[in-house]
């Protein structure tokens, strides 16, 4: 019987064995890899040890290269050394990094792979937090990521646009890149009839509301309700935002049960997230699974996820007036929304699953390992 190679699945965000890590992505990928049985995944949280973590953070601060959630080179080095040591101790044949914060641009006997939903350059151009960076930080972080990605044998991306960015801005070889998508979250596909006359809008904005376009949506809603006061909006995670208090037609939720969240997705007529920075957007897919057409900007993965406008509406002008006009026109045609919802759900369920992602990643890594064994 052939021995199944071991793969260290490492995440700087936490353990892949914990379902709550990073919106569940590491856990879902780990579980799907086990089901595929092409490789035997070993979960690892690649953080520097408690003893060294404060020292590494201090060193990054002294270098001027610790910014928010972007890790500096010292902390990355500590996480990378820990992950590599763990891979060797577990007898792994390769490492798959979820993100680039635990990978060093250094030669290694073990092949390293990366799976990402974004890249630094896209974040720098679009995220509001990037405006705080100085020129030195921008150049250093960009160089660090470029070198890190070049150290990976292959890079798997969630979206096509991320792969294109890496070729154009980092000079990566397209042959080393593969867009594999993602699977779905915990929202179940809608199986019953849906009433698109509800005029209920939905956005998930638990974090980074400005990046997700919530201020723009609120201004557009105010304009649209002048023509149609039946339009309403639910903001998942919005209870903590003071600017939502007292707004007519707007409900901000705090913690809600999985059943209530499912019901909100099932009832929504449109999922509206005009995000300035959202490299992928798992909630877009969850909405499509519930036959809810999506609304977003012509940026990031949205054109790809919306089927270039077949399953949603691409907002070309990032203004409240343009978004309000789009919402009014879309909600005025329930039959069109129903058609888009059905087609979007069929496309979503056919193309996005963690089993497919695991198969794409696992077969690519196994192909390399088999080739290495043949040469040896």
C-alpha cells in the first residue's frame, strides 16, 4: 500500500483544527483534504513561541515594520522557523501556508506552498488602513511579500484577480499560479420558494464597515427610500455601530443564532456590499447559495463572483446616487431577481466547494512530490 505523504497545513491566524479560526477557512480546508486522502494534513498554528513573540514584535517596531495586522519580518521569521520545525518533526513532505506571514524567502529542503485570498499590493491600493503607511513601509512590505511568494513552489489563490495581480505586480511565473476558489461558509443553500418583493437588503459588516462600503450603502438607502420607503436594510454585526442607531428602515444585529442568520439570508432580496476593499467575499457566495443576487463594485473578485453581472449588479460609479438608482431598478423587477437568483445558486453550488479546492491543491502538490521522487 502506497504511503500517503503528510502535509503541514499551517496558519498564522490560529490552528486549522479550530472551526472558528479565520472564518473557518483553515478548518474547512483541513477537513476537505482529509476527505480527499491525496495527502495527510497536519494542522499547525504557526505563531512564534510565547517567549519570543514580544521580542520579535519589539524588533519589528524598531525597524518601523509593524503595522496593525501586517506582520513585520522578525515576527514572520519566528513563525516560519516554528512551522518548518513542526513539519520536520511530524515527518511532513511539504508545507501549505494559509497566508504569507509564516514563510521565509530562504532556500528550504521542504517544498513550501501558499494559499491566499489577497496580496499585499491589492490591500495597499484599496484598504483604508493602508493610508497610514509611509513610503518606507510600503516599499518594504511589498518587497517582503514579493520575495516570500517567489520562495513558494506554487501559489494557490482564491480569485483569478489575485493571480493576475501577482503576475503583473510581483513578476511571478503564471505557471506557478493556480486560482482554485473557495468553498462556502456555514449558510445552507435555500431549498424553498423566495419572495423577491420583500425589498429587504442585506450586508454582513462585522469588521471594517468602511472598507465594506457600509457608509456608501447607508447614504444610498436614504436616497432610495425617498422613492420607495418599503426598502429596508439589515446589517449583520451592525449593533455596535452608533451611526446606525435611529435610522429608519435599518436594523443592526448583534450576536444572533445560526438559525436567525440563515433566515435573514433566505429572506433577503439583494445582498449589497459595495466594498472598496474585499479581495474575495465569502458572504457573496453565501448570498448566491440562498438565491440572493449580489451588488458590489467593479473591483477585486466581485466581477468574477457575479459572473460579470449575470448573478448580480456591478456598480460602476461609486456614488450614493448611482447605487440608489441601481437598487430601485433592481427591486422594481422581482422576476429578473428570481431568474438571477436561480442561475446564481446553480453556478455557486457547481463551482464552489471545499472538496474541489482540496482536490485542486492536493493534486498539484502530489504531482510535484511524485515528480521529485521520480528524479530522486
